[in-house]
C-alpha cells in the first residue's frame, strides 16, 4: 500500500514522504491515527505543501543545527510539575512540556514532535531527553523536574 505521511513516523519517514507499507499497517494504524493518507496521482500538490511546511520548521543546514545542539546541551532545562510527597508526579512530563521549557529557558523554539522522551518521566529529579534537530544531529538535553509549589 502506498501512503503519504502527514507527520514524522519513527523508522518510516518524515512528513511529505511517499512510503510503501503493508496493507494492514497502513489501514489499521497509520491512516486512522492521521499519520498518513492514501497516495494518488492528484495528491502531488498536498505532498509539496507538506514538504514546504516541513522545510520551514527544520533548521536550514547542518552547521546551524550543530550550533543549536551546543546551546541546548550547555545548560539543564527546568520543568515544574505537580508532585506528591514521595516525589511521584500526578501525571507525566510530556514532549510538549519539554519543548515549552526549552523555549522558556532561552533556547530556540522547537517542535514537540522532535522531542523524544524515552520512558515516561513520572518522578522528580534529573532526566535526559533527546531532541532531533536535523536528520544527522540529535541533542541530549538534561531535564531537571521539580515539584511545583
């Protein structure tokens, strides 16, 4: 089955890519969740608009992505969240929370879809998350989760 991705899917491709996947994976997972739509000859205009939007969000070149990586890895980012007396959070720190905290800490505005939170962050303390800035550049950001007062 040929599909056009509407957003980045790990291990498959990024927004605007035309991919060939098995029928069940496309029909039962990608299309219902809005990650892709069926490819047709007339969908080329949609592919072009998705690619233009993706290029506007990405960093221009490898050197600027490396510069942003250096800025992100220099200082830890602080996120405050509601926590119980034992240090467990009432929920989890999401990728959107991390993206907002990076911007608030003086870093660049990053898209929440570029933040990879390995295991769910559900405790107060130091954690590490990965921010994919470019296909070849990923920054490891030190995240400090503190209890909101």
